[in-house]
């Protein structure tokens, strides 16, 4: 059995995510967040370490997609 924890995001961001994932294979905000975090962790594990530039690139991409407010 998998244990879970709760991650809080602002309601307006959750609403934007809900609109964004409509019509995609993601069934919830949680599905998308798990996918994004898993992708970042996999990239980190492959490369051994994310550089500051790589982290900023990921953050910029997530901001452009509306998932982060910067």
C-alpha cells in the first residue's frame, strides 16, 4: 500500500490546472503534480544533480504553462 501526503497549492492555481488538464489523460490536479514531480526527480537521478540553470529552466517552463507564479 502506498502512503500519501498532502501538498497545498493556491486555489486559483488549482482552478487553472483543472482547466488546463481538461481533455487530457490527467484526471486530476494530483495526477498532473505527480507526473511533473516524477519527471523532475527522474531527470535529477539520471544526471546526478540539477544545476541552478536546469532548475531555473524547469521553473520557467512551469511558469509559462501557468503552474507556477513567480
